[in-house]
């Protein structure tokens, strides 16, 4: 029987649109986050493989889940590191299991009727990622209020960047059908060499909604340690820059990516912004601890 990672794409965390467990993150937390990433990347590659039949994809996803939960004989190399990391950190597998549900949806569902339906998908496909990172850091669940919209925004941005490729390769469309209709566009417009006027307007609207989600997450960096705060702020900066590009460029005719200069600018802006914000919000020194004149 095929192993879950046989023939899977070799994409690494360094090739993602946004930072994944960068060296800014405390070293003690990075192995668990990278194990989570590898598990999710493998499941994603299974769901997106155009050469596999739906039944085979579901079987492979079930095997990943069984290995993660310790219910199979031979451990899966994509699941075992995460299973070990969860045990070491005393964490639940719930976030990984929710992501598997999203990938099962990808196997059988190829259209989304509305923004609300797309957000329901993001609750499984994106929000668990931020929740897991916060859990690894021991952050309170109250911060999910801010991490959830950020993760949903990143998912929407990714959908907009890859809208043509998803349609051409998998006949999968995450652009809400009512948004396409509202702008006089159709699913078939995604297969063109360049976006129609209506499709451009639709994608711009969705990019702006993604930007609103990023803004809802503004308080998140100050709720965590400064290292994770810088990483989150970098992601926020990169997301806002990508939203701007998506409103100006046509993702059907040209790649919409930041590139190294764009990421460098986002990192610098995030680091400076976080330093300034933490200085502004630093509590005053306790009485009697001020330096002597």
C-alpha cells in the first residue's frame, strides 16, 4: 500500500507564502511547529494530487489520521513526529484533525456559494493553524479571536493568488459564486489568459475583505512573546502588501508574490513597529525602582 508521502510534492516550509517557524521563533517551539507543518503539507499534497482518485485520497487521509492517533501498526513518517510533539507538549490533536476535515472537503467539494460558506471552510482549513501555534506557545485561547481572522485572511489571499491554477488543475473554485455573479463574472473566466473586467472587480473586492480580516487581527502581536509577536507582525505586513498587489494586478496573467525584497521590507517594518509598540505600552517602573539621578 502506498505510503502517505510516496510521490508527494517536495515543497518545504521555506517556499510558503508566509513565514513558517522562522528563526525568530524560540528554538524550543520550532520542532513542534515544523512537525505540524509537515503533517499538514502532506495532507494538502494528497488532497491536491490530480493523479489520485477521490477514494484513494480519502483512504490516505484516513491513514494519516490513524497514525497520528496511534491507531495503526506502522507509524507514518509524516504523522509520527507530530504525534510525538503533541505528547511532549501535552497538546490535543484537535487542530490537526480539523485540518484533515478540510482536506476531505477538498476531495469532494469544488465550489463555494458565498463568503459565509468560504469562512466556514476557513474555520477548518486555516484557523486551526494559528490556534496550534498559540497553543505551542502556551498562549490563552482568548487570542483565537485575533488569530482566526488573520489565518482566514491568509487563506483567502492564497485562494486569490492561485485562483486560475486551482481551476485549471483541479476544477476547484474558492471564489464565492455570488461574488462572481455580483460582478457579472463566471467560473469559466478563471480559465482565461487574463481576467475580465468583472473578474478583476470581484477579486479586488475579495482582496479588500481579506484586508479587513487582517486589520481585525491587529492586537494579536502584543498578546504573545516578542519573538512570536515579530513573526505575526511580519505576516500581517506581508498580507497587507499582498492585498494591495491583488487589488492592482491580475493574478491570471502575472504571479502576485512579494519576492525577497518585499519580504525584507515586511520584516523590517514589523520589527520596528513591534519595538515601538512595546515601548509605548511598557508599564511604568514600580515606585522605588527608578534609577537614581
